[in-house]
C-alpha cells in the first residue's frame, strides 16, 4: 500500500490516490481518497474495496504513513 499525494482536487474533493497491490495476482487497485481521511475511514474503504474481493490479508506491507504507524 502507498499513497500518491499532492494531486489537484477532483469535483468530489478527492486529492490523493491510495494504491493497493495484490502480490499474488499482480493486480493494482487505485482508490480515490482525501488526505484528511481518518484511519477508520481508510479501514472501511479497505474492507469494502479489497476484503470483499479476496478476504482478509495474511500480511500487509505499507509505507510509513503516520496514520498507520501511530
């Protein structure tokens, strides 16, 4: 997982892309988000977009975003 930040805002005020890569199927998912989303909102998005397709992950590799490491 990683974030692409610093994008211009869309009409729905989304200004970042959350990139989730499945290493098994080599699939990438791009989820539009706002930089001020809380960890709870990101968890809801993860469950609704990724877990519904594949189930719970065995391991997750992510960047050192302060929302995840705090």
